[in-house]
């Protein structure tokens, strides 16, 4: 089983894009892959597809894997660990839950 840091280090081995386009290239890739995931969800609604069936879950997992790869690449380009991002996000959400402000708008609640 991989943790986030191990995954990020392995993912770096497959990152092939110009150094001059660090951050930008994987950000565009992340947008594209997120769109592909959303498209599969949209089509599941249109075609009345049960996403809990293993074949459909596997397709979604492939897209989520691509999303994870690009997110990891952005973190690497920013010299931050994916694990630190995950921990920071969890702590932010836990704080909001503890303070009763999960609902609402704005980053600084």
C-alpha cells in the first residue's frame, strides 16, 4: 500500500513535460481529467447507469487516478508534499466541522 508521499515520488518518475511549463502543464491536465470524470458522471445520468457496478467504478477509478497524478505533479512542481496538502485540508475541514461552519461560503470561515 502506498502513502501519499510514496505515490508522489513514484509519479515524478513518469512526469514528462517541459520544465518551462511547470505548474501550468499539470494544471491544464488536471482540468482536463476532472472534466473527463465529470463527463462520465453526466453520461451515467443520461444513460441511467448504476455507478456502483464494478465495471463503472473501475472506469471512474481510472479517471480519478489521472486526477491524482496531475494533482501530485502540481504539488511536486510547487515543492510541497501531497501528504501535507491532504493533512492541511483535513485539519481545515475538521476545524470547520468543530466550529459548525461546514456550510456556508468563503475560504476563511
